[in-house]
């Protein structure tokens, strides 16, 4: 770490906190306006099913806009908590399906903000609700029902965590085809849950279009999320008949990490060094020993790391060995852009989000392998938390956390 970078980092915290509620949404809007000009041909579903054994928004194809919102629950008792989950379910059913808001008459406040017009489109919205370990304290009598692996997120060696941006009783992941749909959904939920939960922190995110094709890029210019497990790999959903409480079957452990990218320093690094740090070619996304982005790197043929360095990101994160196969996880990250910090430095980064069966076996194992990697000089993890994505809402008579609360 150079002296100039040390000075740069001294002012990052205040800049992040001061602009977090605004920048990501603006950047997402600019991205959406430009999509036709970039040759982005990805199809966008108008809606995704709300009911099912698992929640949407996990294996769902990534929509363009997102918000990750952590809440503190302020309901006074178990009955109030149950009412909160029922209300969240009711609003999610309506928002993800779309429709005409109720007319309450001219003498009452309108039932809808009209951000999306007189009729609410589904616009590919998914609402994914997760619970944090703090919900299982003594407030609601849930301590004995906590998922076995759910704890507060640890501080890893390369972290600089800011408590204002960490943890939470609930995590709400909102994803949609357009940023105004995300904004509308959040306002609707805030209106209907006032007095039962309040925002702890929030980060808006956007996904860049394929440039020129394939997997979207992060703000370091590299394709992000090339290698992900598929549903049949059985690495994401918590199964029944295990040490986990019975109600947790069909859920998934979620990790959210807010990671600032020091792009002004990154842009001064040679392309050769950038590619060695990632282990991939910047233009195509291919591993340094391959031709296409989806080619599997052949680490066995390069035991000394002459082609793909031993400390490259892809080699540490996923060594492609039998011993580490069970530590793969499902990534669902989004870029963010908060403008500039108080020192005038660009304030951008990644909302890293992933889902898995076991935090220790998967995310934490990967994180320990990545400790001290060369990229740590150009990134700064400062927030987020561990959460458990609830099982799906089965049918119109069911509601979020019904099995947890019974």
C-alpha cells in the first residue's frame, strides 16, 4: 500500500455515509437509458412467480436495478412481528404481480405514490426477504429457532467495517428491470410497515449491460460472475432432515458485502498487472490460459502459476479442486456509484451478494483463501452482513416466516 493510498483511505468512510441514499439510483437510470445503443439483447421477464418452495430473486436471472436495504425491527412483541411479516407478504404479492392501486377517495392520502403511473407494472420485480441473527435475541422468543450457522458477519483481515453499514434484523433485496420500480416498491413497503421496522442502511445497485457480449462487467472493467453453480448443483438451498431447524428447509444463507473500489488507483495499473491479479483477460473475460470467458482454467497444467498466478483472484476463489468444489457459491452482485466522497474522490464499488447452504463451508472458506490477495490494495470492504433468506411463501394463504413463527 502506497502512502498516497493510505491518505486517500482516511476520508472514505464519511464520503460513503454522506451520499449513500442517492447515487446508485441515478447511475442505474443512466445505464437503463443506454441499453439499446450497446447492443444489449438480453430478454427481460415482465414478472416472476411470488409463490413457491423458494423465494424468487436468488436463482432468478439478474434484473438491471436493485436495492439492498437492511432494517431494524421495532415491533414491540411477537404479535407485532407476525403482523409485520404478513404485511410484507401482502405488499410483495401485489407489487410483484402489478395491478391498479386501491382508490381511497379524494379525502384520503392516495394508496400509491404514482411513481409508476396509475397502474403498477410488475416490471420483473422480485422481493427477497432475509433475517439476521439479531432477530433471534430475546425480544420475540425466537432464540431456539435460529438457523444453526447464522451469526453476525465476521471482520476479516482485509476489512475496514463501519458499524453504521453492518448487520440488521432484516435484509430486503429488491430487484427489477428498471430503477423506478425498485424505488416505488421500497416507498410502498416503507409506508405500510411504518412503526414496525426502520431502515438501518441502504445501497442501490445497477448491473451493466454485456460489453460487448456475455457476462456484465464490474467497475474495474472485468467481467464479474462468470462461474456460478446451477440449481442442480445443490449448493444453495438448505435441505430438510439436517441439523437446521425444520422451518429453514428451502431457505438459503445470504451474504451481503459493500466493497468500495479504489478505481482512481486501479486505473494507474498496467493491463498486464490487472489481468494477473484477476487471472483473466480483461477484454474477453477468458482465463489467462483460455480463449473464451466460459473456458475452465487448467490449474493442474500450471502448478507453478506461470500463466495464471497462484495468488490470482480466480485461482484463490475457486481452485477447481475436488477438495474445494463444495465451497462454490451463487453470486448475485451489483455495481454501485455514490458520486464522490467528501475529499472529491470517486465513490464507487460493488454490492457483493451470494447465497449458499453453509456460511462456514462456502463463503468463509473462500474469504480465508482470498486473504491478502493482490486485489486488496484496490478494494475496501466496509459493510454488509450475514442473513438467512426465508423459505418461499407457498400459496395465497401462507406468509413470510409462517413456519418460523408457529
